[in-house]
């Protein structure tokens, strides 16, 4: 009697989760894809200058929306006379950046900086942010390794 109840509960749970797009297999596939760096060309890092337009300081990854300086926008695919391109950079989690010395206020809309990144493999304007050089000479970077104690 208990076995059919467990089977019914499990089936109901899977139906409920699949309705949310979170079936067991889909969830594990999403989790694996989420932690893959395959979208980024880590072997060919690039640098650009731009101005922060928006910051999304949330888990699981912080994102920065950057408007490229005209010369960098042109170099990276914008046509002459076209407005600068908008780029989206993903970086690690708030916890990792906080442990590396960043705060929510380290990089804010209106800030101009030099951005070092691994570009998206598909050629779209964006990538994985690796380091930021601020005009005052300060460098914002992070490490996935715990700090030496």
C-alpha cells in the first residue's frame, strides 16, 4: 500500500516540476550548462573602454551593462558613425566578488573604466569579465581560490 502512495507522490512532484520547466533531468542539464565556461573564449581575452549603464548585483552571477566607447565599439563590430554598442558582461557571484574586495558600489552606472574580458564565442557583444581598471588606477579583479590565511 505504501509503495503505490510513494509512486503517486513522486509522479505528482515530477509533473509539478516539469510544469515549471524543472524536471529532474532538465534541472541537472541546466545546472551543468550554468557552470560551463564554454560560451566564452578564454584563450583570446580582449580589452575595451566603456561606461557602466547598469549593474545587476544578484546571484548567481553579477552582470554589468556597458556602453563601449565609440572607438572600441567600432573596433568590435559597430559601423563608422553608428552609436556605440551596448555590451553585457557576466562575472562571478556576489560572494566571490565580496571576498575579493568588491562592494555593490565598486562599479556603478556612469563609471568609466577599462574592461578585460573573455569574449562570447558567438560574436555577440559581451563576455565574461575578468578584471576592471578604474581611472584612479585601482584594479578590480577576483579569485575563485580562497585567500591565503
